[in-house]
C-alpha cells in the first residue's frame, strides 16, 4: 500500500512543477469569485492552490475505496 502511494507521488511530482508554471487549479480566465481572483493574482496563493489540488489527486488515486479505514481496529 505504502509502495503504491510513494510510486504515485514520484510519478506525479513532475506534474506539480508543470502546474506551477501555469495558473491555479482552475481557469483564471473564468474566475468570478473574489477568492478565485485573489488566488489568480497572488503567486503564493496560486502555488498553494496547485499543491493542494495535486496532492489531493495523488491521494485520491493512490488509495483504494475504503482505504481510509484500513488499519483501524
């Protein structure tokens, strides 16, 4: 299980760097909410948003359904 998570993280790490050269995890061209506009206009918020979205996708695809309960007795 842990090997699968590490493998997924290593395979998807380059995507994190590619995503940072682009915009946020959503299209800044269609940003309408104040928070979306702030993420698009502040590099540190943009970077944090991309890292969060990337990490979420890695974990989502690395864990099997119900994997959160594994190991809990």
